């Protein structure tokens, strides 16, 4: 079961790196919440950041992922380096991202995606 959740998580990251909005929407629940350093938003606003090119990912490196299961809920902690263009300037941030998935009808759906900046 853990491998299935990690597979879904990795697919979401792949879609994010490509700014593939339909792909991300296929994994995330419509009510999914996203927490960034400067903003908390719902699915519509998050996807608009990609379509409007506010977020322009350049490279995402997944350093490590850990998953814990509690019944129909899974929490994935992803340690990653997230490269993107912000205001046309290249940046790379080291994050721990907390991803919360719930299982519905044998399918894992993302319901929470929270970035925490790592400074080490």
C-alpha cells in the first residue's frame, strides 16, 4: 500500500514539474488546500498560478520520501529541492513537503499539500 501512495505522490510531482494542470487535477481532490511560505490557497488558485506562469518549475529533485498509513489516510513527507522561475529569476528552495492523501474507491487523492522551508 505504501508503494501505491508513493507512486501517486511521485506522479503528482512529475506533473508539477511539467506545470501539467490537468495531470495535477487528476490526482488532487477539488477541495485540496495548498500551503506555501506566503500564501494558503485552494485548488483553483493554485492551478491558476501554473497556468498564469506565476510558478514556472525548472527542476524538482526528490531527495527522500517517507510515508505513514492510518487506515484510509496517508501522509507523505517529501524532502525536495524545488527549482523554479519567480518573477523571471531562477530560484531553488529546499523544502519538506507534507502531502496528505485519502483513499476513496480504491484511489488515493491529495487533500493537503504544505511546504516547509528547510534551512540546513
